[in-house]
C-alpha cells in the first residue's frame, strides 16, 4: 500500500504527495524513474521534493488516502540494464583509454556518458566496447553492498566518494572489474544485459566527449531499425550495403555539380531577363517585379537598374533597393498586409498572403508617407 497525504491539481496536472514511496524518483543517480499505477491513476513521473517527501505526477485526480499500487517491472528491468551497462562501459573506457566519466544521463531511448577526453578515435571506441561486451558475456555477478564509508574506500572505487555521501555507502560491485557507489537499479548478472552498443559520440564543452549508447532490448531495437533503414536505402540506391558509402558520395558529388551548374545558368538567365522584367512607376520610383525561380531571383539584385526590385519566391517577397529604406517599407507593409518579415536598409523580406495588386497598392500608400 502507498499512503497519499495530499493530492492537488495545478495547470491541468495532478500531483500526489507521500512521505514514502515504492516508486523510484526520476533523475536520482542520473537514471529514469518508475512508472506504474496508484489505485486507478497512472503514474507519469516521480520527483523527490526533499528527504521526506515524494511527488507523483498522475494522469487523473484521486482522493488522499491509502491505495494499492503496481510498478512497471519491465521498465524497471530496462532501467537496470542501461544503468549496469553504463557502469561497465565507463569502467571500460577508464581501463582502456584512462578516460574518466564525469557525468551520466539516462533517457527514454538512449543514454549518455561524458568522458574527460577531447577526442574519441574509432580504435579507442572499439577497444572499450569490446572490453565491455566481454564482461557482459562473462555473466559476472553484480553485487549490491551496504558498507561503512571506510570499508567502501578500500574497494578500489572507480570514483572517489562525494562528501555528501553519509557513513553507510551503497556500492555496486561487478566482480573484480568495477566497484562504484550508486543508489540506482542494476541487474543481478552481467549476462542479463546481453549487449551494449555505442551509437554516436560528439565533442562537447571543449575537452569532453559525449558518448551515446544503448543496451539490452534497446540495442536490439536499434539494430533492427538500422537494418530496416539500410535495406530500404539499398533498394533506393540499387547497391549493396558495402557499396552504399561510395554510391552516396558519388550522388552527393553529382548533386553538387548540378547545383553549381544551375547557379551558373540562373545567373546567366538573370542577366538576360533583367531589362525585360515588368516595371511599375509609383511616384518618382520605378519598381521592377519578378516571379519565378528562386535561383534566378537570388542573382537579379546584382543586375537590376530600377529604384526597387521585388522578387516573389517560395519564401515570400524579397526586396532590394538602392534608394529606398527596405526596413521601413517592410515594417509598414507587415502591418497593412498582416505579414511578417524584416531586413536592413538595402535588403529585406516579407511573408504575406497578399498578391501583387494588393502589395503594389500598399507600397504606393507607403511611399506617400515615407
């Protein structure tokens, strides 16, 4: 049973507060929290308010009191799998590259560790990953020890104990491979993890590398998805997986060459048509108008000779002027035509549903007050 001492609603969300809870809080120890049910309500999130109060986010309102509860055990096992895999992976990087883990975050789809190494090579990654999976396949027992602080410090902990940790320390010991203080969920045997796989990495904060990984069923799901994507790409590219990189590189080169050719043709066309574009005289200003290919519109500002060039493109109206303040003009038009946009004195853009006739009519009014 769980006893809820207070239940309240805030901004359409329902919250239940208890002094104690069998639900593990989100974020504690870097891991995800439990999900399940309290009475008829689903538990969406769990937060530890302070040492003596737990906050449960529910999907409906229920009365304060005592309730039966159930915890999603499959989710808890997944959490344990990812967390133990993290201990093993962190220890592997430390043993193979002397790279310490400075932080850990568990997500719903993947988890990350931040390593104090500025660059991760494929060689270093493969070595650490290989060591980690050997430990997993060895089916080493995972022990949870509750020991005094002085005893914990004799266990060759991977990370020194924080001053915040009290005299009794919970240590997760993976055979002789790793020992670390931790309050989270863990499997009983490394074989339960199945596999750990690094799926990506990136440099962060100057000298750190963030490593993204999945383990257990997550790794299997990730692998299945990647196999499906590769199979579909193989069909589209009419190539084997081994040939795919070369095929894609060739396609990218071809696209770049074609894009370069299109730009050259667009510039030649813009020079050819610029003097034949429709124009409108509004007061003392001559306005040139173009509606057509975006690529051509991008070169016309280099060659037009009127006071104002307006190009209608997929992104809206593009303004270029040598004699008018585009910024002031567009600010006026935005208000009159219910549009959005902006720019500087010489160039600007306006996004509006208005057509040419309404636009030119509004420009005429704008020039009368500018």
